[in-house]
């Protein structure tokens, strides 16, 4: 693509990103606004205009899946030489190259999980541990390392930040654990993931020839999801940059949901202080979600008030109106699970693909009831965050068979050849009738078959190219999509999107989670809900169960939806006068066949206007006029002027604001 063709494919704000080829640049990108598109086109535009050489670009993101997606897009734009990696992947690659030259020998073995090392360290300190205790202790070890908090200062820092009672142990004990953990690791001759960054930082800081070579290789940096950067990652980035400023960062403070791991949005919100000359660009056009979904997301953040956060982006949907959001209160968890399974069945019958449907929850324990209900309904699913795809035994065995089949490959289409091989591994054209291990095994193998279909349709790939694709995906842990409903926690869903999303268990104690007992913790729980909402493209279902599994106590819906959750309809004959007035407004909506959600937005707008001019709301516009607007949904001032109750003065005074409300936009902008 030529430079002009690249820019023509972007909207105005994305084009600003793509043409800001010299750093520092800060992009505040809301959910669904095309940030990956903007930054990949920026790299491609820089290469097309000879400002960049592909091999001099390093794009860094936080998940292997996101890095693989970025590499795929760059290849599609004719820039295969640019690197797109996670912080750990980039650091490990550099460490593996320089270690033999600087230190000698091979890099120590990398351990993927800390559990055994932490358990041994705890044992030496006389700490009784079980699986959950080890998990909590390992998490605290990671937090301390990514936050650059050493054992000698841990107790003081932990007390200041309120990080007390980890695994039931006092800060002084955790401090000793940090020290003993490092001893155990050293004795075992291994390193953990944080050590990869720490060792690379040390090598860059202490060996000028290493820093010089890396800085001559990588001259332009792009960091995605910058709100999730930890102090450890920022220190590595600073050393990669040196005294240069060729940096473009992209992030969304409203999606900061990993502070418990050491991530902080401060580097994003303070970017213009670190780089006063930085160009700051905002992406707020949401291409993912309908106006209904976007309005709910904006409302959730707006009700946070000052806690919304500096640099938060208010989204503006670019899509046509979609179905109303469904809010449902169930009697208990089982009823909620059955109701959701039934609605999923309706969506599938209506043409929505299972892979385009997700059920999201706050804690992994919430998936049990949903899994049982989907199994009873005969609906396939996958649990995101379970066993890694390429570590499954059937996948490893199938890949061995596929590699062997390259030598005897024929001219038959790739999907046919792959299915022949998979048949020998136990795959069948039709899935097993029941859920369980057998069905999960089939779905894993079927994901390989589907990947072959995609590659054949996209680029007419050969068997050899399919093996290369599998090797690249295996290295990046970029699993192909499994054809089934996705079950995932809010955290695991970040960065993903589906046509239909079910948010379950939105009740106090779960969202916000019971142990979120600080203002910062509550604010992060609100952002979790925001992330969940913005995963939905078209259909969004929000629900909670009133009864706990024990049946001994009840739940209340989350405070984050106060003033948003639709109030139950009431019988006007049994309610006081104020209630009857509200009921008459609802009657107007029904009589006019109006959109009730749009009607409510218009009433909220009218209330703000009335407050500003210090007059009763009906003097702005009557309910009947609002109902007519919500029925007609005018898109021009001419159409609006035809509605009864909109005279010339009202049209001149409020017309543009009303049309903005109809479009789902903020009328004050």
C-alpha cells in the first residue's frame, strides 16, 4: 500500500497517530477505537515513507496473543520485518543472544511456575502452606519483583501501601520469604520470568557495548497497553531508549485492572510530564459496540465522579443502534445459569456463532454452574485460562503427526490433508454428543482443522506453511479459536471481543469483590465492569442471582449499576402520586412505540438542562414530546422540527443537543 492508501484507510484521529512518526507520542485510546489498527498503520506508514526501517522497530505489548495479532497485521501491511513481542519475549531473546558473549555459557533454565520454589522457601521458614497459600505467596513475590521492592524494604513499603496479611503472614515474614526464595532459586540454578527483565536491565546498565548494540538495532519503540506497565518494565524500556525519545505509547486508564500485579497507569497519565514536548492524541470513536453498549460503559465511568481517572476517554459509538441491553435478576445461581444457557441457545438458533458468545464473571468459581447448565443444554464451551492449548496432550501428538505428513504432502487442499491427519489422531467430522474430557479433546483437534480452513482461505497455504504457522503460534502461545462458548473471568477477557456477552454475578461481594476495601480497590472493580461491558459488540446481558448457594442469605446488585439498572414496573393503582406520574410517562412510551432507553436518556438530558436554567423540567420539553422523539429517532433538524412540541425557538435552543442524545453521544460536547 502507498502512504496515501494507508492514510485513507483510517479515520481522522487514527490518521493523526499514523502521521506522528517522530516521538514522543501518547495515544489515549478507548475500548474499541481501533488502537491496534492505528499503531500498525503508523509503523507501516513510517516504513512506506522511509522514515523507519522495519528491522529498527520494536512494538511491545502484554500478551502473546496481542503480539501475534500485531505481527499478523504488520505482515498484511507488507512490514514483516518489524518486531512485535511481549516485554518478556523481547528481553529473553536479547538475553539469550548476549549471555554467552557477556557471561559465558547458556542462560539458566527458566521456570514457568514459582509454586515449587515458593513452597520450598516457605518450608525453610516453617510456614505451613497449601495450594492457595502458595498461590498468594507467589503472587506477592511477583508483585515485589515487578515493583522493584527488595526484601530489605518490603515491610516498610507493604505497610505504607496496606499490603498486609498476605497469606495470613505479617510483612516481616514475607520479607524473609523474598530473601529465602532468591536463595532457593539460586541453589536450583534457575531463573523466573521477572529475572529475565532484571538480568537484561543489569546487562544494559553495566555493559555499554550491549546497550549500544541494542539501541542501534531498535530505534523506534511502540508500547501498547501502557496503562499496565510496571516499574520493572518501565526501567527496561528506559534503558532500551537511552537518551532518545522515539517512543509511542498507547493506553486507556479506564482499563487499568492489574494494579494488584504491580501495574500502574501513572506512566501513562504522567507521560506529558516526562516528555513535555509529547504529542497527545485521543481515540474515542468506538467501532466495536452499539450505542446502547457504549452508553452503558460511559455511564458506569461517569458515575465514578472524580474516581474516573485523569485521561479517561468518553466513547462515541460509530455503529447503528442495536438491541436493548437485557438486565435480569434471578432467584439463585442455578436459575441464572439455566436462564443464560436458554438465551445462548436462542442466540445460536438466531444465527450467532458459538465462538462469538462469551460468559464473563468476577471469580473462576462462578463458572461451575454455567458449565453444568451448558452441558445439560448440549452447548459446547471452552474455559479461558485453563490448560494452555499447545500443552494439551492431544494437540502435541497431532502436531507431531502433521509435521510428519509434510514429507508425503499431496496437491489436495490443505483442509483435506489436515483432516486426514487429524482423523488418525481421533478427530471425527461430528463432535461427541456429550460434554466432558472427550468433547474437550475433540474441540482442541477441531481448532486445528478450523485453523487450516482459515489459512487456506486467506493465503492458499501449503502443508509446510501450516506447520510453520503452528510453530510460530506455539512459540507465542497464540492458540487458535475453539468453536464453543467462551467462559472467562473479567481479567482474562481483556483485549477480546464477542458479538454477544453475558456478564453474570454483578452483585455486591462479587463486584466489587468483598476484599476490595479501599477507594482504589473499589475504583478498579468499577473498571473491571467497564472492561466487561466493552467486550460486547451487539448483544449484552447483565444479571445476578439474589440467593447465595447456601440459601441462607441474599445478594443485592452491584452499586456500580445504581441509577442504571431499570426499576421494576409498578401498578399505578397501588402507588403514591409520584409513582403514578412515572407510570404515565411509561404509558406514553408504549403508546408512541418509542425506544424506552432513548426516552430515558432524553429525560436525563432534560433534567440537566432544567437544572442549568433553574426551571421545571416540563418547561424544557413535555414527556409526550420526548416520547415522540424516541419513537421517530430523527437524524436531522428538519425531521426534528416536524415533531409536535418542537417550535422554532426550541429547535434553535435544543435541536443539536437532542440529535446528539438520539445518536447516543454526549450533548455537552
